[in-house]
């Protein structure tokens, strides 16, 4: 069974071969898929931002300040710090994915 990426590549090849192809159903479907993925990412981003806000309240500092200090080795390796750092990394990754979807 083909992976999603293989299917997308196959579709890309098909569309490239059929340059004059204009299919409103295909366009609408792709738009809906991109919008669905964008919505999914935004929902996950909101949950992760909420987690960061909880950490910020608990530790009395912004996530940006924490992340700089954590990356510079100024803080320990407490489980909360590891989780907070991972949450920030996930948020950054989601921002990159959103940029790709919106380009």
C-alpha cells in the first residue's frame, strides 16, 4: 500500500503531465485538506500554548526567558524543565508547519 507521501507525489506527477487540467473538485478537495490540517495544527498549538502558560505561571517567567536560560545551561534538568523545553520545541515545529501550509 502506498504511503500518503507516495500518493501525493503520484498526484503531483499526474498534474505535471496534464498541465491543462483544471478540475474544480480536485482543487476544492485539496483546499479542504490543507484547511483541515491547518485547523488540526492550530488546535494542537493552542493546547501547547496553554501548557506553556501553566509553566509560566508556576515558575514566574516567560517561556522565551526560560528557554534561553535552559538552553544556556542555567537551569537544572528537572522533569518540568524538560517538558517545558520540549513543549516550546513542539510549538516552534508547528509554526514551521503552519508556514509551509500557508505559503
